[in-house]
């Protein structure tokens, strides 16, 4: 049974690796592409929210706000600082996906934000599972390893279950591209390709979350406690 659990974890890890490689490959191909329209991620998100009658919902930069996501339709849509003011095709794809995700969350009667595969709760759970597996392997505690593996598999189930919603949001994003004015055919193709890659991020987070959390913690620590020379 223990061997079977480890095999399932390896299979889940392999699926996460494939999803991560797909997302990174898509980003490497189109990330540097600029937008001829020079619209920012904030402006694009504003258009999408207005189109869905969320005129009172503000769009803010996450780097300038400490508020988290909420299913409250009046809660602000928080975009990464680079996406908020960015004009690259990748920034617009991120903003488009985030805006439509916010629309879906605002319509939900359940606290979906708590189960958001890119939220702090899920990412923290993924990091915990990795730490338990690694610590158990170093110390030699099989029980800790098994608990970590079970937690990792539970996170994998949450991530795969969220793909249905991600597919729906992606479909809406692709459909909305036709109503966005000022973009060339090549830009629409790039945005579509990136949005379709974003939908795999919940599974990719099983591999990427621990590294991104540690990197963000290191950056925050360096900012608060700069090294004196």
C-alpha cells in the first residue's frame, strides 16, 4: 500500500511537471511580445468588468494593496504590479483571465476564494506536503512521509477538480477576444495561446508553489532586512 501511494504521488508529480513545462514554454514563446494598442492590463480588466456589469468593482495593483481576493462583487480585482501597468501580450492575457475569474467568483454563493488553486491556502498546503515528504525522508520517519504524500494527493485532486472551472473561464476569455477592439490577428492568437496555457496553472502549482513561496519570502525578507555593506 505504501508503494502504491508513492507511485500515485510520482504520477501526480509527473502530471504537474508536464503542466509546468507547457505553461513555461508558452510564456517563453510569447512573453516578450508587445501590444501595438499599448493598452495596460488595468485598462483591459476595467473593460471586461464593465462589460459584465461590475462597474463598481475597482481594479488595483496587488503590490499596493494588502486585501486578498473575495467573492464580494465590490471587492477590488487585484492584479500583479507588472500586469497592472504592463502592455505586453502576456500582461493582457493575465489581466483578461484574472478579470473573468473575478466575475465567476463574484457570482458564486460559496467561498470559492478559499479553494482557489492559486490562493495562499492551497499554495501553503502544497508547500507543507513537500516539506513533510522531504523532512520525513531525511529523518527517516515513514509516517511523516505518508502524511505528506496523502496531503500532496489531496492537493492534486483539488487542482484537477478546478480544471473544469478553469476551462469555463478560458472559454469565456477566448470568446471575449472577438469583442475587444484594436488588436491585430496575431495579437489575438498570442493572447488566446497564453490564456489557454494559464488554465493549466492549478496543476503546475503543485510543482511551482514551494519555489515561488520561498522566493517571495526571500524577496520580502531582503526588502525588510537589507544587507548592509
